[in-house]
């Protein structure tokens, strides 16, 4: 038995093959790069037909693999927090709006007024906060900026359901997992929160919201053109898309309250599967599936901060990584808010920006690199404290931590807890495979724990130094944004 996983990420579209023990099959990764279209006003959108073409090319490649003849099911993960509009024919008539699009920041005061100033009730009902990363602010902005195109929208979709609509020739539900990232899902009823959709955006949006289903509402019966093109998949079930963060939790082995998943990619997140009421202020509650709530916080900073410092300031001088390992924590005297892409958790300031305080003539590029990496770790430690998971193991994955052992150590000491660095390179796709196995065969999600590369233990003196640095960071944040 082989599983084909489609992974639509923020920077690439990939397909991967896994065996029935959720192990990656060698030489089975096919990949195509893409980038969000961005501008200085906060736009961050993708092109749906382009993503479709890239996904189809990857599937074509995957089906040439020797293991493709045994494919029994197809699954998908997508960058979470995405939506687009479809016209009457089912064609995309808008870009794919993403979690990184912040143009809706100007809508936040009006949305707060519509809530009568009570944003917390909305937070508890939907699991999301008022922020331009979510659909209410984004859709209201689009409605004002392009009313003619908004009127052309017959149905809203996510990128995964759009692909399935193209491949199966019929409307496909949005998964509860993806919908939970929208800011409009009723966390209790597991349906659209019709009241908040009307209150925040209006009847025009309500009429266009798609049907919902759990991720295991698998689609079968490819349209004729695709059944001929992908003969091996003709009779396979295609599971609805999971949010990539939700899938990464499962792939990390963090499937209950005993384990917290830390993922550092372009951005970063800390998440735990648990029923937590009320949702702590500053954190969100999404869904892995209908019966698996996911509580945590995602930051807009992560590997993108490392990349910016290395490419723009240090000119990709890789020697700095070795030097980082020999430095004492907080050796630079700088205080950094690493909010280069704005802020989500924990403060959700819609106009946040990066800040470096304390630069002197003797400050070096290495100082700036260390300060930024520590700053990301310190910001994540705030979320870790809010999750209140002192007894939980932290399972850490993502290419950024493997690329920088010094950064992984900073995480352990910022959190003041051991970090279990995963040896699994494909935790998101692995999580999709595990979820599919669970629904197809009833195999428990924790039946095959992830491989651990190493455990990084915090050193008390270094922990104390970073706590002092965190106090400065908190003070700087309050001075600017409170």
C-alpha cells in the first residue's frame, strides 16, 4: 500500500510517496517552486491556475515512480489560511489570498466596532482573533477595492477544494481543518459561524460560503480527462486537505497534550492537540479534524528572519554559523523585535514591524544575527508559556533548526525545557499519511512515533541570560505597541 501526498506549501508544490507505515519512500519527492506575489502594501497572494499546473506536473512525475502502481489513496496538505473566489463555471476569478496578506489591517477598527468592542467573545466562538491574516478583514478589503470582481464570485473555495473541483468536475467541500483557519468557523457546531459572517462582512459573503466536511470525506471518480491522464489514481479516494500546521503536529508525534510541536520553517508555530477552554488570550484554536482541536500560536517570523539577515546583511557568509555556537547568550547587547513580516501571536498587532534597539559602532553582523535568532526563540517562548505545557515534551522540526544547531540550542534555553529535534524531514506529509492510515485502517496516530535526531538540554546559566533578554524584549514591545 502506498500513499500519494500533495503538499502545497508557501514556497513550493510537492508530491511525496509514503508506505503503509508512513515512511517516506526513497527518491519519491517531486517538487516545483513558486512564490507569493507581494508588494509594499502587504499583498501576499498566489495564482490558482499556476498552483494547479505545478501540482499536476508533480503528480505526473510521481506516477512514474516504481511505487506508484501501489497507490491506494491520495492526501493533501496546504498552506493554511487561504481562500479564493470561483465564478459560475468553477474557474478562479480571484487570486488565492493567504495568511501573509495584511492589506486588511485598515478594516480592524471597523470590525471591532461591529463586535461592539467585544473581540474576546468572537475569539472564543471561532478560535481566531481579529487580524488581517483572516478572512473577515481580507474579504471586506477585497469587497471595497474590487466590487466588480466580488460580484462575479459564485462560490468561495480553498486551494485544495479548487484543485479537486478541477480534477473531479464537481464542487468539493472545504475541510473543517482548512475552514478553522478562516476566522469564521463555529468551533462548537463545526459549521460556518453564520452570525459572525453576516455581522463582519454581510450577506454577500454568507451566500458564497462553501459546504464543509471533515477531511475524510474522500472524493472518488476523477473526471474523464484526469482518469485517463492518471490511470493509477482512477479509483483512489482523495482525502480533503489538512492545514499544513495541523498535519505537522501529527507528523511530529504531537497528537495529545503530552507533546507540543515546534515547527520552524519560513514562519514558526507552537501547537498542542488538546481541549482547552477558554482559549488563552493571544492563542488560536484550529482543528486537525472534527475531533482534534489544536491550540497554539503562529508567528510571522521564523526562517525568514534568518534568511533576511544572512542574505541582506551578511551576504550568505556561512562561517557565522560556527561562530554562533561559541558565543555566550545575549552577548551582543541588542534588543530585537523580529517582526519583519508583521505580527500574529502573541500580540496580533496589525501594524507591527521589525525593531533593533541598542546598536553601537562596535555592533557587528554576527551580533545582529545572534540577536535576531535569539529574538525569534524568545518570542516563541512567550507562546510556550501561554500553552502552559510544562510537563509536555517539545518535538521540534523544520529545516531551519537542522540548518542551525546553534538556533536549536537557543530554543531549548529560551523555553527552559529539553528540545527533541526530529530526524523526520517531512513531518507535514508524514502527518497526512498517518491521518489517512488512521481513517482507513483504524491504526492509532501514535503507533509509529517519529525518529528523534537528538535531545538538546538547556543550561541554567544560559537560560537566566535569555530570560533577562526576554524581559528587555517585552519592555521594548510594550513601549512601542501598548
